C-alpha cells in the first residue's frame, strides 16, 4: 500500500560548505574526478526526487558563486562565528532554518518509494 500525502510539502536539502577548511584548504572547490567537491554534493541532492529546494550554507563568496552556477540557492552567507573549525552542524542548520518561514517537521510528510535518501551529501 502506497502512502500519499494530501498536502504539497517542501523538502529542503541544506549542504554545508565552509571556505576555511584547514585540513584540506579550499576543499569544497578542489577537483575530484574533474569536478569541484561541492558540485558532487549539489548534483546528488538535485537527483533526489523528494528534494524540492536546495540551499548551500557557506561563508565564502567563491563557494556561493559555484553553488549558484550549479543550480543551488545561496540566499544568505553564513556568519563567521558559526563557520569555524569547531562549529557544529546544529549551528549552521539552525541558522539556515531561522531564515525560513516554514520548517518541515519529520512527522509532517511522507516519502514515496521512488525517493532516495541523501547520503554523504555533506561537503563541509
């Protein structure tokens, strides 16, 4: 039995992509098999049938430009204070969600059999 939702829901994918990685400097812009690392994450998120909106959370204009060029939204830049080596995922997620008018809660929508989970889409 297939479960269907009667409402249209937005499924937001948020990819973190800091500019200041110390382990591998500028890693989100580095090429992997001919494409910047960030582009792999953006393409994976865009391929997910359930995702209706894709945002990249970054503190870096060059990364923002790359993300936009590959179809992601960058509606804001992440503040420096939550873009540090020890900043947590919770910080950038709360920041991104605070910019949204609606927040999708885990129990408010259903996913069809054709949806794929976003695994390893993190570029940060």
